[in-house]
């Protein structure tokens, strides 16, 4: 009797194909580019409201233009002996920080597919080179990537002024592109190592060793010497020299790094595709011992939702990067409390993009079983909101804790500003994510290490909205801490933000309590 091929046979065929096709062949590269183009068109065709995507892209373009033009209008822009000169001195370090952030994000996301899910790839397999190109195109959707890119462009505009600004901006843009492609190569190589025997422990120990090395360099006052030896200083000097031989050499070097990284990334993706994803398989095959039942229904639901988050590979990796990365940057830069206040907005907005904007997709097909339980709908909504809030609060507290090691003792106003910022941005993001999750649910598989809770085109809009709202909110409290406002005034300032978030959360809970609306969400995420 004829039967369909098993998963093992199918996996063997894919591995044989990956071994027989070289990622360096021009035909393979052309095929990967064509497949990526088709997948982008397919993803674009699944958008329910194309106008929303066009609006989100327009907002991102407007913010980018504002990041370039806005600093030019500030007082002291381009001064050779003022704050602008200090900004230029910090730009090489900021460029290194951008590379480090891109590398950490690529390593945390691991291998897998973004443009095409793993389940869909069983019927429509694509090459690892296509995976690499898709991951590279989706990398700028990271909200941390956007903010760091805007900071670099704004710093270049403010530090240089209008004099030959275009040449410096060109170098900065080329550096952003080169750093992103290079980070993807390192990310695929780390994933290839992670999928070897004892590879997970190797990657973790390497990360701990690098963190220890950075701490030792900082404590021994040798970090600045290392940063001065990084070639980013030479790139900055080439950008400041205007159109010259030095600028041409720097631009050609960055273009060469980008081209070589594109090819090496395809090769590393092929190597990773030949190996089994150990983290994902371990998470799905591990047996967990049953614990005593909690006292209440809400506690039981919170335990189930908490386990679904913490046992997911992309959630754990993303949380570590979002929580530790900005904290280490603040620790290395010895940021003051008025600047640390901005970090929780970045961490919270990035953390909710891991799963919060489509939070009911955590259940997947199990959502049908969850809905059959004799539990009140509002209790389920409260449990899911609680788990999301504690996830975001934990990430923010880790970031603030690392930043506080060198920020000094805060004043009462600074302490009130950081506490209010954490609470306000968390409440804002929880309310808006619960509303989005009911209004626009999607059926996605969050088991993959590169899984996203919504299609890439939709994630663009979510990233733009969250980046704008949380950054503006954090800047309000940062300004209040800078002008040394009394603590009670800062607390009073947070009251309307919290009240509006509570009202929006109650509206979302009311919609969830409607059986028709809830059935639409459950059937969508379980399909």
C-alpha cells in the first residue's frame, strides 16, 4: 500500500538537496533572489488593509527624515567646539554599538524562516539562501534596529551640520547596511554551532565569556583603548573629509563587506540547515513533572500562560537580548538617570513585538481546547494580560538594574521618573497589544526561533506605532527628570497615562467577553 513519505524521509531529502547544491553557484543565487521576491509579493498580497501598510511605511520614512532634518534645526548643530563636537567623538562608539546590537539580535533569533514558516516550507521548500535573504530583509523590522539607526543618522546631522552632510550620511548608511549583513553572517554561524552536540552550552559559555571580557575592559579602563582601535573611527574621518580618495576607499570597503557578507551568509545558512534545531526539539520533547494545583482558577491560567511563554525558544532568547543588551550599553557608557529613563520604552516596545501584538497565537491549535474549559472569559483575559505585563516588567527591571550599577544614587525625582516610566510604558503596551490581538489575530507558529507573531508587512506598522508612542512617553519623563521636577509632580504626570491605558484595556476586555468576537479570534489563531 502506498503511503506518504514520513517527516524523517522528507528531512533526508532536504538534507541531500542542501548537500548537493552549492550556495556559491550563480544559478542558486538567482533562484534564491527569485524565491525571495515571490515570497515578498505573497506576503504583501495577504495584507488585509494595504492602505495601513502604506501609511506605516510613510510614517517610518517621515520619522527617518525627521531624524536627519530635526537635529540640523537644533542650536549648536555643526559647531566645532561645542556639544556637536562631543557627539562626533561618540559616533565611532555608537557605530560599534549598532553592530553589537545587530549581532546580538541575529544570534538570539537563531535559524529558521521568516518569510515562509517551517510548516509551509514542508510543502513548498525553499533554499537556505532564501532563508538568509528573507532574514536579512526582515532585520530592520526590529524596533531596536530602527531606533539605533535613527540615533546614528541624527548624531551625524547634529555633529556635522549642513557642511558636506551628504557624504557623512552616505558613510553612515553604508555602515548600517554592512553591519546588518555582517551580523546575519555571525548569527547563522552561531546557529550552526548551536545545532551541534553541546552547541547550546558552547554558545552560552561564549556569551558569558564575552560579557566578562567587556566587564574587565571597562573596570580596567581599557575599553576606550579598544574602541579607539576599531576601524569605525577611520570611517567617520572619511565621512568628514567630504568627497575624496579617502571617502571613496571607505565606501568601497563597506560595499565589499556587504557583498562578501551576503555570500558568506548564504553559506552559513546552508551549514545550519543541515543540522537539527536542538533548542526547538528539546523544548517540544522535554517532559515536565506535574506540580500541585494552585488554589484559584486565575493562578492556574497564569501558570499555563507563563509556561507557554518561557518554554518557547524565541521568547527566551529575545527576552535576554532585550533586557541585557540595553543594560550593558548603559553600563558601559555610564549613562545618567535622565538618560536611563528612555531605556524602558525601548525594552518594552521590543518585548511586546515578540508575541504580545498577537498574544492569543500562543495557544495555537490548543486555543480550541482552552475555549472549551468552564472558565470565565474575563478571567482568561486577565491572566493573559498579567503574564504579558510581568514579562515586560521583568525585562525592564533587568535593564534598569544593569544601568544603575554606574548611574549613581538617584534623586527622588529621578527615582520617581524611572518608576513611572516603567509602569506607564508597560500599561500602554499591554493595553494596546491586547486590543490589537483581538482586532487583528493571525495564525502563526511561534515554535520557530525566528517566528514573528504577525506577517512582516503588519510588523512594520506595529513597530512604527510602538516606537513613536513609547519613545515620546519616555522623553516626557526624561525631560521631567532633567529639569529636576519634584517627585510628586512626576507621579501626578503619570496619572493620565495610566488612566487612559486602563480605559483602553477595559474596552478590549469588553470586546473579548463577546462570544462572537472571541470565537473569531480563537478560530483564526487555531487554523
